[in-house]
């Protein structure tokens, strides 16, 4: 029996799934230690896999393939981390193939976190019906990944489809942490909320001035009764609409799938985006579907597990060919 | 000997190239009659091909393959025109395969004009060194096409990469003819110039108020001495910079290749765009090259000729396989 492990390393949590060729048998969710080195986190990962393997009476050497979702740019062909955004910096020197081989005797598949979550959503979530869609994750930042013509979009430097949060929607807009101006992320993300609230001309008339913690849940709750919260909510929805129009015009997809904690308010978000985008986007064949993610936070670990399985099957097919 | 014909049908001109497998032997440039039906233009095309064939002592039946560049959305697999933008409307019912077969005994390859010009630039122009680039044509509108991973980007509905003129760069900006707001084309194109000049707050202090014809050549000439012209020029350059940043973030290319009559001023345009985009775009591996087209107006007919040749070779390879 072949077993597979999916690992989703995030800034705060590490999610691990172990399963066979039919399904995920067990998942585990442990704290990521971004204040420590990447190597320390690898030890945490190994220990966790050891525990769940013992629980399932599976040996390390029974693991055929590993899928690893890393929270920055990776070269998925050479299996190398390209950049690290100032966390897990020593991951750039890590030898992934050697690690998975010597530790588990397994193949490994390495992918950027946004693309891995998109892969998971495609193979086992809301993306199943489509060959062409854009996944958009709304949170601290705005992340994207693209499936086009039945394949993940990769690009020359491995970042095609992943910078949808940094498409300019207002070229004279707010400075973004990336160095550009008026990015989707700079105009409407959890990070942008602070500025939007503080600089709102009517902030003194708003309940928001008394809140110490301002997140999208606060904004969406208050929007029912508070004019400033309503204006900020609608501003964000308009920015996301412009972003989605750009994804449609850039990638020509069948669907946009949105994930992130904010989709708890999908009953407000989806109808708004559908109407606004429907009126703005150029799609002579009909409307692009705008949907909510099915897997949400688990899209990444699901994707990593399924990509591990896919990597193993690729190698098996190659062996059969060679015979 | 196999002969090939490339046809570039534009709104005002029809360009036709006839050649063999080594080179283009002869080109001809005739007036398009967009006030007439598409079928009338097909007759003009047939007559022109007849004339140049006679000049070259080539028979219709010696033509092995046709490449056709059409100025709107096409399904390049089924070889059908999808939409027509209110000119050559009867092209939607035209049977391209039957026409090329019965008229010339030839294969046919049909493509959208922006993608065909990009193909020409890729195979025989400034795009030769690249597997991944975006071609941007500045003119009445702003057109784009993309080569990614060594293939033209097509998308689910055949318009991926072709709507770069309709990426939003100012979501609260000017209404575009496409129905969207703040498109690149609505903010900085020949069509946008009229509005930019008329609504400029200092227009009465500018030499531009006396000009009956205002095009980019006028703006770039006057910008040396006229403050309003300078501001409008720099506004357009800033919008194009934002557009290019969006192409880089969306498609992850090695290069942006710009064509259009305005590139007569490339000595001003290219350094400006390179500096501005270099400071804004997220490209950790280095700078994306920003270059001028080599083929300009002839990219389309070159692309059509080369795609005709490619289509023929594809069929020949298939025949060899079948033997």
C-alpha cells in the first residue's frame, strides 16, 4: 500500500495530512514557529509525522511521496525555494529532494502556498467542474493562483497568477508594501483597513472610533447600522470587483473562487460582486461564475496531499513506460 | 514547392504576403472596404492573391496553406469568428475551411489580429529571444497578446491575453467603450486624448487649444515647450507604466514589446517606462525588458504568413506519423 503526506507550512500553523491512495486518514494541526529557523520547523514536522504514523501503524518507509506547500515563491521544477519574505530564510539552502529521500524514501513535490491551495480546491473543492478558474484569497493580504486550460499557471519565474493582490487598480492610490501603488492589497485587505478607518473623513461620527480591534468581521457587522463602516465595506467590495474584472480580462476564466475568513459574510459579498462584476466585465459568452471556496483553510493541505499522490503516480507511469 | 499566404485584414488596410518555405516573396497592401460585407472583402482578397500569384508565376493550387488575421475574437480551433465589433459582421457565418479548400486546396489557420501580430513578432521580430513576453500595441485603442511558456496564451473563451487594454488601472476612472471603468484604453489612448485635452484645467493657457487634430505625435512634439501637453504626455506614460506593471504581475514575462505609430517617440517613451516600471514591478530575479517592436505594422501579416507555414508543417508531420 502506498501512503502520502501533505504538509502546509503557514506563518502561524503547520497542517499535515496522511492518507492512502483512496483518502486522507488523519490530519494534524500544530503551531508553526516562525521565530525559529526553518530547520527547527522541519524537525517539528518530522516529529508530527512520526506521531501520526505510529497512530496509524504506518512506517516512515511506507510513505511514497510528500507534497509540501511553502509560503513564498518556489521553483517547482528544481524543487528550491526562491524567496522567503523574511521568514524561514534558511529554507533557501534546504535540499528538499535529499530530505524526503533520506527521511522517508519518498518523492517530493514542492509548491507555493497559493498555487497549492488552488490545486486542492481544483481537485477536491469548488474548482472541480472547471478547467479555467482563478482562486482569490482575502485576508491579511490578497493572494491568487490560476488554473488555465487544465493546468496550474506557472510562468517564466514561477509567479504567474500569484500576484493578483498586486495588480494595480488605482495607479495614483496607496503605497503597497511591495513597492507598487494602488495594488488590490493596498486598497482593500485586513492590512489596509487600519488606514481606511483612520483616514475616513467622518470617523468621529462612527462607532469604529471606539473599537481597538478592527477586522473585516467588525466592518461587516457594523455596516448594518454605521455609515462609515458601510462606506468602507462597499469601498472594499468595489476594489475586489475591479480586481476580479482584471482577473477575468487577464486570464479568461470560467470562474472566480474566493476564500478567506471573510467569506463568513458570503451572503453579502457574493451577490454584490456578481452584480458589480457582471456589469463591468467583458465576457461575450456569458457571466463568469463567482463562487465561495469549499475547502477554505484546508485547501492547502488537501492540495499538498493530492499533489504528493500525483507526483507518485507520475513516477509510476514513467517506470511502466521504461519497462 | 510549397507556397504560403498570410492575410492581415484590418479596419482600413488588407495586407497580403506570398512566399515559399524560405521567405516572403511578395507583399501587397490594398484598401479594406469595411462599409461593404465581409464577402466583398474576401473577393478583394482573392483578386489580390490572383494578381500576385500571376506575377510570381504560381498557381492557386500551389498554395499549401493560408494564415488569416481577423480583427476580432476568433475560435482558432473550430476556425470560426466569435464576435465582430460591428464590422465584417457576415464573417461569423463564413466557412473558412471550406473557402481555403475549395479556392486554393489549402489548409487554413485563423487567429485574432493581436495574437497574430504577437506571433509574427515572436517568430521574426523583437520577440525571438523569449519564451514569455507581452506584446502591447498603442493606438486608437490599446491591444495586447501574450506568449507564455513558448505558446500563445489562448484561454477558455479565446481571449486570454487580448484584453490588456481593458485592465482597470483606476477603478473610479473614466468610462470605457467596453462598459468597464478606468481601463488602460479609457485613460490613455488616441481615443482618450480628446477628453484629456478638453478637460485639462489649464487648457486655455495651452497651444493645444488651437489645434484641430490632436494625436500622440502632437502631444509628444508640444511637450517640449507646452506644460499642458507635457502633463498629458506624462499622464499617459504613467498609465502605460501601471498597465505594464499589471502585465508583469499577471503573466510573469521576460519582456514587454511595444508597437504602434507612437513608438516614433521611443527615445522618450522607453527610458521613462523602464525607470518607472523598474521601480514599481515585483520581479525579484531582475528587470523585465521593455522593448520596441521590430516589425510594427507588418507584425500581423508576417505572423499570418508564418502561421500558414506552421499549419502546413503540422499537417505534414501528422501524415508522416500516420504512414
